C-alpha cells in the first residue's frame, strides 16, 4: 500500500518544472542500509532554478525531505510522506578548484571525490573528507568530520534554497556549527559549498588519504550494508567503547546486528527492516544508559513513518 499520488497536482502547481517527479518511488536502494519504504513523490531536480520552482509553488503543508547518498540514513518502513528531493547530475556533482586554494563543490558531490580533487590540485586541509561517507550536502547539515578534521574547519560559505524558493548564502559563522550539528534552517536545501584549503604537496596529501583509507578498511565494516557512525561520541568519551562495555558487540535483532568489527556501526546482514535497525539502536542506547549512565545520541538520521 502506497501513498496517494500527488505528483500530478505538483506538476499542475509548477508547470515549468524540468526535473523528474516519481510517485511512490522506492528508496531502499538509495540508502546504504538497503531498507525503508517509498517516497510519496521523489523529485530529481535539473538545477537550482528547478528546486526554487518547486519549493516556491509547493503548499506549506506538504513536507520536504532531502536525501543525499543515503550513507547516514535510515528510511523507516512506511516511507516518507510529501516530496523527497534527491540531488544528482552535473548541476550538483561538480567539483572545481578556484583561486586561493579553494574548492567549490556541489551538494551531491561525494566527500571522498572532493578530497581526491583537492589532493590532485595540491590543496591541503581537505584529506579528512576521504574518511567521511556521504556527500557535501549532508556534510554541511551535520558538520561531518573524521580523522581530526570537520567541515567547520574548512567551510567558507554554503549556498542553498529556502522553502520560499529564495537563494540563501551562509557564511561559516552563520551555519552555527557544533559537534555533528549545524544550526542552519531546516528548510534550506543546500546546493553547493566553497571550502578553503592551503598549499600542499600532492604526493604528501595522497599519502595521508591512503593512510585514512587503510584505517577505515581495518577498523570499519565498509563492505557491509551499513551506515556511518550510529551514535555521536559523548563529551570526553567514545561511543564505541561504551557500547562495547555494555556488552552490545554482535548484538542482533532479526538481521540487524551491531558490527563485531566496530560496535558503533549497525549492519543489515541480509533481510533486516528499518524497524529492526532502529529497535537495535534503541536497545543499545538502553543498555549503555543502564551500564554507564550515558544517554547516547543518534548520529544517523532517521526519517519517515513506521510501517502500517
């Protein structure tokens, strides 16, 4: 059972749309966990102008959700009501080196591709992005970081479109960054970012990226159906250590499992549902709270409605 089809209504409200609108579009394949229900309407915009056209015409009571590469995301089994915007194509994937050792990157550009482009151009300071799963849009939204770096260290400005269809540009200070969080308005659809690097030796940067790659392969279940880190590190502590001390390594609900390799990662061993993964995460939180008194906060974004 799907959602009511509102795609035709949206086309009537915004007849100049050039992107693709798909009703009851499956989303499981768009997430690294490979779980979840459909989008009521999936919108693949042609460019910024197309997003502005949609948002300015869309009734305020129609929810809008933006997804990127789906690496840090659980879509619940009942799917996502309203419009899901998924960016792609040259308009949002472009990565360009500009003057002053800056990188301009589209919101759909994978973080690791941005790191590689910077390294090739001899732009140092962005190698940490090699260790961040996902794309630049998600990195902006959650101040993503790894291996000693985070977005707030390198962002010059972020560009996006708000719910009225207006272009918005945010300076680093205006993003309101904190640990794995930005205070930018929830209704803004980020479209690109400008990042500041510094002069560096391409060979030395490539070597650093190689070190990051090896560290990920040795410590994280990157070849499994998984997401990024499940929980934020609590102040002064490590989430994985608290999870391990609570006896949760290898804990399973259905086909959802706490990774034996790195216990701040959840894994879909085959046929897990979003409900299995979320229930497992909540059980981990319960056990950690019981053993340590620490209330772990989800880092993975959970969106949509439960099944039924």
